[in-house]
C-alpha cells in the first residue's frame, strides 16, 4: 500500500503548519504528516523546520497557507512540484492549536486515504 506524505507549509512552522501536522497526525495515524516554514531566518531563530527539497520531493500533497508560500517554493525549488501544491488561504492570525485554526483547517484540507 502506498504511503501518502502530506506536507504543510507556512512562514515560520510555529502556528499554522505545525498545528496542521499535529492535528492531522492524530486524526489519520496511518498517514504521514510533516510541516515546515519558508522563512529560514525565523525558522533558525525558533528552532523549527525549514523547507527542504527532500520534504518537497517526498510529499504526495503540499498544503501551503498562503500564495506567498507557494511562490517561495517555486522560487527556491522551481516549478516541477507545482501540481502538488494546494493553497489553503489561511492568514497568519491564529495561535498554535487554537480551535478556530483547527476548524478552518478541517474545512479546507482534503486528505486522501
């Protein structure tokens, strides 16, 4: 059976993408979820995951929170993974783990299993 890897991307990998990784990991324990940020400086400061080519290549689907995150992936890694990217249009107004964030993630994220 194919193992699906889902990658969630935001700027800092602190609130939105990290919440998505942790939440969906509990909802679908048989699937693989990862998260990362596009801002290397902030990720380094916070000790969070910065996006890597390996994560991009291993992903079955890449959920980005905003258009700017898709643009950052394309600028850094090119367009070959464009078809895997889904823009969720979730602004950076949520705290890690907040119910409002989980509600909007549940509404916008489609998981294939």
